[in-house]
C-alpha cells in the first residue's frame, strides 16, 4: 500500500524537481529506496537536476553517499549522474568518512558503473591509509566490490585487510563474515591464513547465521571446491556448512532454495551427492517449482563462474545497524545499514542550506 502512496508523492515531486537542493535530492532518493519503490521517472528527474554544474559541486559527501546508495538499491543505473559524481568524489576523496567510501564503492560496483576503474583506485588509496578507522562491515562491502573487478584494482587492499582485521573477526556480523569470505574466494586469495581464520570463525558461529548468509557462505565454499575438488582444506568446511544447511532447510525461503540449487549445481557430481546434498537439491527444486511454476530442471539458471559470485552484495544504507541478510539476487534483497544515526539524511530537505 505504501507504494501507491509513494507513486502519488513522486508525481508531485517531479513537477517541482527544479527547486530541489542536494540535500532534498539525497533525502528523496533515500526515502524511495528505503521502501524499495523504483519510481524510474522520479529518479531520472532528480538525476537531471543533480548533474547541473551549479548543483553538482554543492553536494556534500553524505549527500552523494545517500544518493548513489539509493540508485543502486533500486537498481537504476543513471550513468550520467554517476560519472559526474565520480569527478566530485575523486577531487574530495580525502574528506570522505569510511561509511561514505564504503557506500560509494558498493553502489558503483552494484550498478557496474563504467567509471569505477577510475574511481576505485582513488578511494582505495584513502581506505588503505585509514584502515584503522573502518568498521568490519564497511571493509567487507569494499572488498566485495573490489572482488567483482576481477583483478582490475589489484590485491593490495586484500593483503592489508588480512593483516589489520586478523584479530578483529569477532567484530564481524554473520553477513560480514560470509561476504568477506566470498570476496577473498572471488579474488582467488583463499590460500591466505586470514581466509582460513574467517571460515573457522564462521563455522564456530553457524547457528547465528540467517539463511541468506548461510547461502552466501555455502556459495563461496562451493566455488573453492569447484576449483580444487580434491583439497581437504576446501571440502571439509563445505561438508560442515552443507550439513548445517540441511538441518535448517525448513527456514529457507523459495529464493534461498533457488540460491542453494544454483550453488550445488556448481559442484562435480561425485561431490554433489551424499551428505544430504541430494536432499537439498530435491527439496529446493520442489519448493522453487511450487513458488515459480518452473518444472524443467534445465530451466534453472546455473552459477557458472566466479564472475557470477557476489550478487549477494553487502547492501549498505546510511543509517543504523549492521548488515541485513539478503536474498540471492542483489536487486530483490533487503538491507540494513552501516553506521549509526549520523549517517541518515539529516533534517528536512534543504533545511540546512
């Protein structure tokens, strides 16, 4: 019912977008994204105002962070706006607090912005020099984004994180652990001691993992097994996590079940069978078929490469809390934030200008 209300409000806002300030643009976009209301015409109108030269350079870091987070959350790529924001962000990168850096990197990766190859090195330089100021969930979001680049940004940040966060794994949420593990796997750095420590910490806390986080963790471990099916260092953790998943199948929503089918389809047949995984597949397919009407097993999309991994991004938002556990595809997931109240869009639109 709130979508109908927001659609009505959007029509009123579009008429008056010319008068929007940067704070008003950020607040409006954030509010619509917060309820996952994808009003494309509104976001387009806000973007057209934001890219105007006299408006663009008056955006504050938090307003840029909130705005790009909103566009990425509803899955609306407005490359003109993101290209323009990148210029501002790069020129003011040393003014950005960690939360803003994490949100911006996450948003540009989420929407596959063409300018991220210029933006990411600049922001990673900032993050690397201020690593002690970053919260675990912020760094997990950054590494998830970097891992998607398939080596474009190098591995230096992963090595630095390994050193700095080795003693801080207890601070990670379950979603943070799962996404951090998946990032190291996608970057093919699962041979580092930090990765093993991350998996050990995850296994010790499996009971606290929500279904989407379990799916993310299992998917990452499945990729390890896919690469090295005879390595006990990979198969043993996978067996432990998959057996735990079997014990919690009743908690899985249909999209979690689809996620599991995609993950297990990645495995060699000999490993896919046994340990209850055949039960996972049969039950998951039954649930997905019931909920979607898909009855052809071959119609299920398969997870074919490391490039497909990471769609379960750490969804960051600008106010309060830790990671939200999310669904298997980033577009339909729901999120909780990084940081506290200071991250929320402040005041009434335009109220402090």
